[in-house]
C-alpha cells in the first residue's frame, strides 16, 4: 500500500447520499422493511454493474440514522435506475408512498437523499495509509504525486485540456 494516495477520478463525479432515520425504535415493523429495502437495492445494483453504481459506503450518524454514500457513473444512470420500472427501487418507492398516503409511516421512520453532480476541479481527495475508499474505491487510486502534493494542485488537475478560445481577428 502506498502511503499517500488520491482518487483517480476524471470528469464530473456523481454522488448520492441516501438514508433513513429511525424516529420510533419500537416501530420495528415499519422501519425494518425500509432498511431491508436499502440492502436489497444495493444487491440488485451490485449484480448489474451496467446500471451505473460504481461504489458505495454505508455509514451511521447515530444509533437512529443510517446512510449510504453512493458513487455513480453519471447522473443519467442514477436517474435511469431511480425511474426504471423493472428495478426494485420502483416497487419499494411505490410501497413507501402507499404507506405514507395511508398515514402509516408518519413520525415512525424518516427517509432522505441528496444528489450531487460535482464538476472536475471542484473535488479532491487524499488518503493516508488507506485502501481504496470512497471516491478512490469508485474511480481507482493513484499515488498522490500524480495529482499534486497540495490540495490546490489536485483541485487544479484536469483530465483533458479545455479548448482554447480563438482570438477574434
């Protein structure tokens, strides 16, 4: 393992944070299906890499709050999975919406997600004595020196040259 590395991401990066909060611990029959659905969707995505999930990390913010940081190939693939009628997400979302409409989830379990499309030059990463993790697990890991020793150098990195504007004559 190389001591200091960075993520080998090129171009824009798509990140989805998705999670749940257990509002009432005793309502296991309501929050456990939500948690199990999260795991089932991850299994489905891992079995079908063409759907676009590159990597994910499950984290906890407290005994009540669990979330998954997901790295996607593109926002188009993320949206395609979210709206695909053949995907488990579609069934899980329909079930959740029915329960919500019927007032069965109100106050029992919270769900949330945040999506980010981060343009190149607006992200950087550094890992010290770490296996590929997070952005590096999604895009590969390279020695730090390939992108620059300092954060400002890594932010300045461009995977392709931007076209040079022609001078008006």
